[in-house]
C-alpha cells in the first residue's frame, strides 16, 4: 500500500524534513558540531587560563609557583583579578637577592676560616655542645654605656638556657 500525503501538506518538502521512522541526519550533524564546539571552547578556555604559568615557566622565573597558584585560584573562583595578577607577575622579572646574600655569607665564612656552607652549622654545634648547666654567652645586666660609677666594665650575668616550649 502506497503512503499518500495528507491533502493539507505541501507537495514539495525541504530536504531536512525526514519521513517518519528514519534518522534525522541534520540533528546528528548538529549534535556532533555542538559537542566539538563545547570541547573546543573548553580547550581554549583552559589554555587561556594557563597562559601566565606558561610564560613564567618559559622564562624560568622565581615566582613560577605563585603564578600557577594565582591561575588556579582564578579558575576555581571566577575572579579574573587573580589571573591578571598572575599575568603581570609572570611578565615582571623580580630581582634575585638570594644569590648576592649567599655570596656575602660565603665570603664571611671564608674570612672566619670555616668551610663553605658550614657557618650556621658551626654556630649550632657550638651552642648545642655546651652542657645544660654551663653558662651561655655573657649578657650585660645594665644598658651599654651605663656604669655603676666605679669606672670599670659593667657586670656580666650568665645567660640561662631556655627550656623548650611545649605546645
């Protein structure tokens, strides 16, 4: 039995109208386009959010971890000021004070006759090597420059070792 068209229907139907029971090709194509568009937009969004971190990583900045944390905070809170701060921090080259201070400390250790890098360890070992009852470094009972009138040096009191504070 041949299917007849309803008399009120148009005699010429557009190509995107499918007969009953068949697959709607236009809907399948638009579903695929929608999924690809959402994935593409998400990829662009995540690449844009990681841009400050990539800039800081390429130039080997000291503040790379801070920039990465600011990017994550802006991603999860949707507060764009963190992303802008991370981008500015990634662009700015902070001065490296650590290397010059290490050079100064190394020179002071060399002048003191200590091996390089052992200055703090030698001081700790000196303080830890004393017995608990031994007096520590001398301290002045009176303010410097004030004397008792005898014309001599101020009296020196023994420093007591402090007990560890228990939490």
